[in-house]
C-alpha cells in the first residue's frame, strides 16, 4: 500500500516538475532519479506478488 502512495506522489511530482522552469541538466538528473525510484518500486511489487503466488498454502484447520 505504501508503494502505491509513493508512486502517486512521484507521478504528481513529475507532472508539476515539467512546469517549474528549471535548467535541462537539472531536469534530466531529477527525471532519471525519479524514474529509477519508480522502477525499483515496481520491481519490488512484481517480485512480491510472484513470491506470494509461489508460497505453499498453510493448513490452518489442523487436519492432515
């Protein structure tokens, strides 16, 4: 859930960032940094889902 909020905040930052009027060198560095963070968050989300899918189900009812 925290990743979703962080992705939303970073997306809004990118929208606002386009209108700040910063030099292109600063914009490029910021876009690379934000893109890297979003890619890492996405990878963690995908990897977490794959791990959850591959985990064996636990037997909680006590029967064998």
